[in-house]
């Protein structure tokens, strides 16, 4: 297991951290495109949606982290994928 970042913003690139901070400061009413340090890109629609909570659970808290190696996994089905963050992960 890797060390968990201290905050959700710590999984973002430097540019996305700045954009994210401004977006939060302004109330997060419009969609924002962010890039994770891993290279993945995601869009958060607004703070009024559950997008932030889902991204936080998956990319920061590690809810989808597998206890076993995934090298033999061929398919993952997530029927409640919401905006698709779990598929990106």
C-alpha cells in the first residue's frame, strides 16, 4: 500500500490544485476539469452534486483499493458507477 495523501487536493497536479482551490473558494457552482497526479482527468460538475464526495472516497480515501494484485483481472463491473470515477480508478 502507498502512503495516503493528507488531503484530496494532494492527488491533483499543481495546476489543478490552484484551479481546485479557486473553484472551492468561489462556491464550486460550475463544472471544473481536474487532472490527477496519476495523469487521469476528471470533471466535477459542482459542489451541489455528489461528485466531490465520490472522487474523495475513490482517489483520496482509497475505497476501491484492492487488497490483492489486479494483474489477472479482465473485467470490473460497477453498475452504480455514477459519473465514472470508479472506472477511471
